[in-house]
């Protein structure tokens, strides 16, 4: 409460200055600072298995309207949605063996925007080489189609991730989310991308939102390894070690104790890493399997300033693992699309919390606290990424030459197996300071 010397409480809403968001962190269009920084990275644009040569798909990435398609010979392509002739949408175009043909006058473009034919022009377009449909480079890996929208001379190799390679017998990669209409070009969220991304570095919301406020929301909680004490919101701050810098991003660790089958108790760490600029290495929040190799990456790709598309890949024996990630949080025992407005009020989840921050949260109105340490640290790293690009330097996680295999560390790890007495104190070690 703000009180003047005359005893007047001035903390009312009256006369507050207009609120604002941090444009440097959130706005992603061409020529914005963050937009330019994000254009130095590859971003998923479609699920490979869902992208067929049947129809083109409309999408929006970093504020640009695009069409993604796979030509009849199997090559994926990303081009501007507006046809270079007179602007009809290639969403209504026809996919052919060697490109996409506009519906209006039959101009056909290949996956690099070369005009192959101008159907109604003399000689099918004697000067068709001057027409170029703006396009972007794409590459496929891990079951996703990635696009690079930055300066051609700064294009890095497509990154590689150890957790998505070296598949064991029976394992596959799954990238097609089980949501009708969003299985090709990603799960759409209608608020700023950073609200979704920084949620991954907000550990305490799991204790309050997902367990205390709305009742247990993680499917199977209590039967698969996390004890109720793990979710105690009033002691969680003692158990978390924030702001562990990794080779590619940021991590927090949460210490907890697990009763072992032999009657002893083990100290465990829940480790959660994000990698810049927009990758979440989401640990398995439904099934606790200690010391398991990580198996899932999620990309939060900005569509524009007020919406994003989430893409994910899991390495698993069956697509059920991916389904659990997308549909693994229940609200009052129901899935998000089954809820009434009143049920959303009584049992809010991630969507209600994050979307209600607004299309772009108002940073000027925030009151950051101890549990926001990793959110603050992540924003600091993103600001440095933007600064580096502005200064002409390669930002974090941009490499040139051969792509190195990147490691991630997320999941539940045994710190001290077989303790006979319960230990509640977090004892960070020197090794905690940097985790590769
Ligand atoms: S507008 Fe596309 S061919 Fe004319
Ligand atoms: Fe959450």
C-alpha cells in the first residue's frame, strides 16, 4: 500500500500512467529488434508427416503471411502467400509435380519461387524469369519442416539434437499433434509467444495453478512418482535452484525426495531446461522415470506479436507419448475443449492463466518477485541475443560450419540414491553451476 504523509492511500487505480509492453522482447515483425534476431534461426513451419502434396497450407510466421506446401515430387516449399503476379492467395493454388500454381491466371512457381510457367501469357511467359515469388529456404529433420527467414548470407546449419537422434529399437519420432486443423502448421495460441515460452521457466505455477488452485491437473498425479509434498506451494521456494546457465540456455532444478522400493529415500532433482531462442525441453510431467534420456522438444514459434504456433517432436515407442504432452493436463478431469466458461473459472489451467495476461502482457504493470528469477534471467538472455544481432555478432546458438550435436538435460534425475533419512535442504554443488 502506498500512503502519503497525510495518510492518504494513493494505491488506487486512479491516475495511473498508461501501461506498456516491452516491444524489444515481444514484437517480431520484419525490422523489429527481436524479429531480426529470431530471423537468425531455423523455425519449424510444418509437421513432415502431415504435409502432403494434396493442398497447400496457409500460415503466419514472424508477422509474414506464408504458404507451405509439398510439391508432387516430395519437396517442401515456403513462399509468400500473395502471388507475385497480382496478389491472389496461393492458399487457393494447386499443387503440381514441380511447384504450386496460382488459381487466378495459372502462374506456376517452384519451391524456390522460380516462375515455371505463366499460363495465359504468349509462349507461356517468354519473360517469366523476371517474376519471382518470394520464398524461404526449408529443410526437413526430426519429422518437421524448418524454415529460415533471415539474411541468406547468415544462414546457419540446421541444428542437431542428441535427444532426437540415435533411436533405440522400436522408437520413432512423432511430430503430428492430435488436434484437428492444427496438425500440419502447429498448435495455435492467441497471445504473445513470450508468455508461452517464459512459462517454462516459471516453476512455481505448477504448485499453485496445476495442483493447489484448481486441484491436481497432471493426469495420474500421486500414483506415478511425485509425492504430494512435491506440490506444496508454501515450501517450494526452498527447493528450487534458479538460473543455472547451460551451454544453450537456462535451467532450474527442483529438489524432492522419492520413496524407493527398498524402503529408503532418494534425493531427486526435477531439471527443466530451455534453449534459446524458443525451445522448451519439456520433462515428462505425467510419468516419473528417473534418469531417463530426454525425449521431447517443443518450439514456440511466433506467428506475429499476438499469436504463436507450437511444434513438438517426441522420440517414443508410440504416439501416445505426444498425446500425453498435448492432452496430459486435465482441468476438473476434463480436457480444455470440454470446459464451460464457468468450469474454466473454477478450474483454470495454463491457457486461462497465460491468455488472460493479454494479447501482449503489460510489462510496465508487473511486480516481479523471487520466484520470477528465471523469467527475469531468460528475458536478460533474450535481450542479449537481440543486442548481439544489432551489433553484428552471431547470437547464442548460431553456429556456422558443421552442426554440432546439442545436448539437453531435462527430466527427473537421482542426486543421492538410497538415503535412509529424509533430507529437505537443497544442497547445490559446484557442478550445478553449469550443466552441459
Ligand atoms: S494473381 Fe496469381 S497468376 Fe495472376
Ligand atoms: Fe503449466
